[in-house]
């Protein structure tokens, strides 16, 4: 099991401790969920539909009220801070839906990512294009003309324009073809290798665990299992309950 008991560890960049949260007063979706992201890691969050995965990542980004528990970033309590305050501190977020402006060009989408500091656009565009060369190749094209996988790259690229220390991804493979899913997972891994710590909520559990350093299984709004991605991928109980028999051949 992953240790989530040491809030003073300087290697821990983002922590969630015993979060209780929900959208409607009196109805809790999270029931004591915890998470730990260490510097340079990719943390995966998996679980069945309705387990609270997206609610967790939205609670981390201040989009869902936290009723108890706390979120810390670099040792500072950030529980309940507004999204724009979190962006200023170095936390980026890519939602599952409505994450690009389809009628704008690739470049215009990226400019939206850094509209509070437009003087940095050229510098940040070069860095982001190194991770996603397609964004430079298609910079003048309308995003609505791109494939689903390419639009997801635009969404991630826009979030990276502020040079965040942490990137929160909510179901980046949702609705994509298997080929595009593979491309997105490869790019997420590349983002991590470039030095950005990543928390990824993902319905494609097997693919998520294959690239995750650490992973958490949520069920009914609380932690059911935690460990390295590989250890959960090999765990017979996790396979039986959450991955299905096809995972045995991964």
C-alpha cells in the first residue's frame, strides 16, 4: 500500500487526505478518499463507474465543495481555493468534456491557456510544441477539424502553457478510438518524463496502470486499493473486481 501518512515529506507535491465531498448538500460522492502525488510521478486513479473518480479530481481543483478533509500542494493547504488561484500556484487541469474551443485555431486555443501573461506565449509555445509537435504543424487550423486524439493534445497543451508543476487529467481517453487512446497515453507519459507530475483519472484501467508509477482504486468514494501501477495490474483481486479477465493477458 502507498504511504499517505506523512504530510511533511518534501518529495510529496500534492496530497488529498480523507476527502468528503459532493455536488448536492447532504449527498456525499467522496467518503474519505485520499491520494498522494510525489514529484516526478504519474498517479493513476481507477475504479468502477460512479466510484467518485472525476469528483476527486474536481475536488483537487476546487470545482467541488470539500466538506471535510484537506488538500495540500507543496505543503500548503489549498483546500477550496478557486481554480484560477490553483493555476497561479502551478496546478493545471484538463476536463473530460468541453476542453477545447472548436471554432478557434490551435494557436488561439493555446493563447487562451496563457491569456493572463501573453508576453510568455512564444516561450511557452516552443516548450509545448516540443512535447506535441503536431500543435506547431497545425497551429493555424481550427481545432474542430482535428481528430479526437489531436484535440486532446490541444487541451493538454493549453493546460501546459502556464508551466504547471502538476497536471490533473480527467478521463483523457474518453470517447477516443483505440489508436487515439494509445497516442494519448503515450503523450501523457511523455509529459511526465518532461518533469510535470500528473494525476490521471481514467476509465481504461489497464492502460492507466501500465504507465502509472502509483495508482489508487476508488470504490464508493473511498480508497479500496493502492500500490504501484504494476502491482495493481498483477493483483488477482484487483483483476477480478476492477479489470476483468482480459487483464490477465496484459
